[in-house]
């Protein structure tokens, strides 16, 4: 659970150590959706006597009221009722950049500590919010922004804080992992798997941020900052959608002893100074690999350190209850004064590292076998670009359409992406050139 924390005592934040106990901290929640409700249930359970839920904010609040919330709690559709009261800790769970960022700022400037699950705000504005926290002597917890209930941020910052991390690679979106797992195990379509994920609370009504990699993009940017101490502009991270991946890919992956995962990676590029390699992409990974062995809504992050080698953090990365565990864990650390001072572990500078858009790996490609008249074969195009075709074969869909499948030798992402874009530009509407990197190990430097 990540903390920017000041030891400066403000308004009775902490009891004297000789008393051996902490004061009750008043908690206000903004956002009563899936995660907000799970957090409220935990706070109303009686398990945390030093945390008192006092306010719940949400739009159209009358439709949100439930009878299991304790009677003293104030329900409101005015966020000012939470920001302007005696709440000690403001919990932001509305998501999105605005007005969430402004509310977090207002809470910090008003002397309140903040806990958030908002990966977009932390990825884009983490440094400036941490500056406010250091100046105001409050705390900011954001463990829930990455990895659901897995203590990735605290594990990396504190457990591995003495190592020099050079690479982070993982599966950071539980929704996509659930979808891929269902497509592989039950042979359902992506649309059917998305509907299942929505029914289980793993996916939003509009899952575009998950499927298009934007959720994982923000998360790997946060982990880069806290783990590698390299601030990235998240939108600079090359990101590919999973929407083109079909049952054909899962059948071929299984035959080749691979599985398909949405992979997020960031690594220090020692040859290029402040530059880092980063990406979010659907990819083939070996079944026996750490990434290949996470299932359902699980997440994993594998770290590689200069001295400590590989470490991994794995667990449930989606759903209200796992995320609520991270939120309440942050609340407890603030209330009990156990949040170690990690302010200097998040880069305070507004400068960002350059992101390399070049990695090299083998690739899987699928194209229609019957190409428009006069169109050069894909294998010819690959050879002209110096890319070896290791294997080529044909498979048909249930519809009878015939596809050519290829495994390439080592090639840069940009070469494959450009070539596939050119091919798709010449194909008839609806036809695609599907490509997936094959990550037998970390992608090689360009």
C-alpha cells in the first residue's frame, strides 16, 4: 500500500506513542459503486474500531441508499458535504480524471488524508499530488489503483526498496485476463466472455478502457514511477487492443504450447540514458511461464532487480472486494500511523522519461489466404523487410474461410505493425491482419 506520508503531527492525527493506541479516524467515501459499496461493507463490519464511516457521496443518492449502512452515516449528493466537514480521510472512488483530481487536491489542501483507487489520476498527476502531501503533512494512499487486492506497490517500494529494479512485466488487467481465460477454457467468443465478466462485476458497462489497454497503460506508468523511479507520460506507452484476438488464435496458441495474455512491461534501457522500453499488448506467452499461470481475474507483476533477481506478486486483480481490501488497508495504515515515509520513493520531478517504441521479439501472424488481385503475399513483404518466416501453414474457420498463419523470426514491433497496417489497407472491409508478439522471454532491446 503506497504512501506519501509526513511524520508532522496535524490536528491530533496520531496519539502519542506511549498511549499505544490511535484515535478514531472519520472516513468519507465519494463514489458508491461496486468498490465503494465493498469498502462501506468492510467499514460497517465492526472489524476496524479506529475507522468510522461518516459520509457517503454519490450522484442520485436516494437511489443508492441501502439499509445495511449504519444509521449515523450521512448520505449526500453534494461532495462539499464531505470535503467541508470534519472528515479525516477522504476516499475517492468515482474514477476518471475530472472532477476526481480536483476533489483529491481540495481534500489534501483542506488538511485531509486521501485514499484513492484512481489509476488515471495517479498516473498523470501523482507527482504534483505528492508534492501537496509533503507540504501539508497528510497522507495519500493509492495501493488500490494497481492490482486490486495485491500489495504490489507496497511490496515493490518497501519489500524490494533496497534493490535496483530494472524491469517490471506482468498481467495488470483482471478483466482481460478473465476474458482470455474463458475464451481459452470454454471456447466462448470475446463478446460472451465480456458479458460474463460484466455479470460478475469484473467489467464495466463500457469495457473499452480494459480491452483497449488504457487501464493497464496507466497502471504500468504508476509502477514505473514507484518501482523504476522513471516517470512516464502514460499516453506515450505503446498500447494495443485485444479486440482482434479470436478463437483461431487460442487454438493455435494451445497447439504451440502457449497461452494468450495482455502483457504490460516497462524496463530501463541502459543504452539510451533516461529512455525506457514500455508496452501494453496481447501476446503469446509459454504455458509454463509465470504470466501463463495466472487465471481468471488474477493479476501478476514480476520484478527483475540488479541484485535480487526475480520476484513476483500475484492475486485477484479485479472485483469490488479485492480492491476494497487495498483501500481499507491504506485507511488502516493512515489511522495507525504505520505508513512508512515513502514520499521520496515517487519521483517528485515533473520531468518524464522518454519511451522507446521499439522492442524485438518473434511474432504470430494471421492473414486471409485469398488476397486481392495484385497484392503481394505477406511472406514476401516480411522478407523484403528482413524478417524471416520460420513457419507457415493454413487453417480454416467454421465459416470455411481459409487463413494463412505464420511464425516469424526476431523482428521489431514497428516493422510488423507497419506491415500489417499496409496489408489491412488493401484487404476488403472486415478482413484483418492479426499479429501477436511471442514473449518467450523479455522483449529484446532494439
